[in-house]
């Protein structure tokens, strides 16, 4: 949870001061790898070794939700709007909208069980 707080704060303030360490020195291009989209839509945590772009890193961070085991943590994610804060930094594409819907449905389902 602390990592999500750090990265979402950074994304909101990135325009003021860039930190290459938080970006893993990945290229900041509009592209993203479809393997990360597929992993999220199949409820899987992605592999770090597949990272090619800064957007891939953001998708990887969204996929961490599938490694959460506590209802209280799901509620924290919803209350802090973690998904929305990361999604807004990604390109506005059909893939990203599918991911947002999928993750929100997943949170609702798991968070209310």
C-alpha cells in the first residue's frame, strides 16, 4: 500500500520534478505492452521482466491488486482511488477503459465479499 501511495503522489506531481528512479529509466512513450493488458484482464500479476515502457510499469502496478488478500486493503484501494489515480496517467484507449472497468468490478466483488 505504501508503494501505491508513493507512486500515485509522484504521478500527480511528476510535472514539477521527475525522478528517474521511480520510472526505472523506462521510455515515456504512449505505447504499452499487450501482455500487461492481458494479465490484468485475466486477474494475473505481471512479470517485471516484460517491462518495456513507463506505461508498462503503471499497468504492472495496477496488476498488484491481484496479490491482495485482505478486505481492508481492498477498501483502502477504493477509498484512496488508487486505480483512478493510475488510470488517469495512462493513454485513453479502449484497452485502458477495459482495464479500469475490470479492476473496479473486481474491487467491488472482492471488497464486498
